[in-house]
């Protein structure tokens, strides 16, 4: 395989060309808006953004925090045709750390969290919003490394209790907070794009808006060999909008009709088969009928990082990593920023070369954020202009301050 190696500042940039393009066969999963893991991801990110906006507006900087260990523990419900109710609340375990003050000025962390959690569920799952048990496991403890010597107070011990903005070292230089990596690739295949579009339509999109009975806890797993696809998906129905078993069956048939309609448009000529709610036992009324439209109502759990990757898909045959980006600090946390940046760089390289591109950004803790420890770029193109590739790398890495603003204020979607 042809290979070009260059050194850019403190980063080692490796460019591999002539990479074999991905095989046609692929496996793709996507979890919808009401899936417990998606709920956990989106709620954790919402908390991070709300906290970031609060501290930006009052202090002029994003103070240290992370909510990326948030978990949801399912409640309990009773479901019947044309009715139902919650019988036990959903527990929201808000685990993490956040600065509770800057100098002598208090930051109402608990109030911010409670308000955002309730607003989130009011918008996403209204039936759950009055049945929440919010548990705060939030500290202001510093990271390891604050060794006491004499009367000196280590700088690190002030990260989550700054006396002023001068205690925030990222105000001087942004350093990677961890040794980790971000991964991205482009372009998306037709099947991957189809999976995204179908799940979005069924989970809060056009189809869901047109059918009040359609729940948002949609999950799709697809297998594609380049010519044919097998798709298994789960789509819940909301019990108060379904009066009988026959209505449930009729609604399920309309879901399948939508699946085949969209497949004919996006995968024209392909042989595509769908299996819907494979665990249903109709004659026993064991069906995917829910009160809220999500399995979070009945014992299921959701945890940050178990759902869609930053690009919105779960693609085990593509390069990917296990970082849970949602809820991480948007200023310096490589588990968030490097995944977003790697995806953007891969798309730019695809546009430059008209071929497949993979990007892997590897950080070393304590090194400058804009100078990754290793940068591996793999391209299917055999002929490239290294200078143009390096320029795109420099452009992307130079966007981190602006990327923070985009995440906090512009609602950049991470899954």
C-alpha cells in the first residue's frame, strides 16, 4: 500500500493512500428518539449545554463539568387498549461533576439539572414528565494529581472550584484532557442513509407526526450485501390511540407499507425485506403496545454511550470507537471534540478526493488540543496532493474554539 508520512508540528500525521474501499456488505443499527440509550445521550448533552450557557452568560467561560455518566432506570406502567398509565417513576441518575461556584458566586447546578430534565421529558415523552425521580450524584471533586506540598494549593485542585477565570488553564491554552481518540469516515452508503432516514421518519418525523399512535422508541438493525437487504425493526404503538388488536395490526401494516415505500425510493431495484416487532404474539396480546411510546416506561434502562455514535449510526464493520460523547465538556474533552472533528475532516477529504476517507485523531493527555499525538488518514485515492490534505487537517484542527460555540449554542447533533 502506498504511504506518505509527514510531520506537522508536534503531531505525527500519517497519510495512507490506495486503501481498499469498504466491502459492500454492511451491518447498520440506529436507535430512535425514544430509545432509552438515545434519551440518556440527548439528556446528558442537554445538561452540558445548559450548564455551559449559564456559565458563559454569567462568567464569560464554560466552567468545568461532565455529565457523560448519566443513566436512566426504567419505571413501570400498565397498558391496555385505549388507555394505560404510569405506575412507577423513571429514575434519572445524574452522575458527574460540575463546578458549583466561581469565586464566591454560586452556580445553581441542582436547579439547572432539575429544570432541564423536566423540560426534556415534557418535550420528548410528555407522559413521563410527571413521573420522574431525579437523583443527583454530582460532585466538585478534582481530578487525580493534586498533591499537597507544604502550604501550596495545587492548581488542579481548583479546576472544579475556581477562584476566578484565571484558574482555568484552558483560557491560556487548550490541552487534551485525556488520552483517547476520535474516528470518522465518509461517504455514507445508500443503505446507511436509508436507515437514518427511515428511523427518523418513524421516530418523531413525518410518519410519526401523521400517526399519533406511533411511538418514538424505534430501533432498526439492517444487513446489506450491496444488492439485497434484510431489516429487523421495532416500532411501538401508544396504547391510548389503539382501541383494539385489529387496530394494532392495521397500524403495523401501515408501518411496513412506509418501509417498503421508502425503500423503493432510496434503494431502487434492491430486494429488501422487513420484519416488524418480531416478538409479537398476537393471539396472546403480547405486542409492542406501550403507554408512552418508549420502553423506558417498563423497566428498560438507558446509559450514555450505548446508543448511536456521533454520526448517528452504529456500524460495527466501519471504524468506530466506544466513546460516549454526549455530556462531555465541549471545551477540551477529546472524547467529544475529536469525534466531531474526525467526521468533518473525513467528509472534507472525501469531497477533495472523490473517494473513501477514514480519519483517526489520537490525543495524548496534557498535549495541545489542536496538535493530536497521532493523526492517521486513510484514503482510497491513489494519487493525492499532500499539501491540500495537510491544509484540510490544519483547517479542521483550527476550528476547536468555534466548534465549542457551535456545540453549546447552535445545537450540533451528536447522535
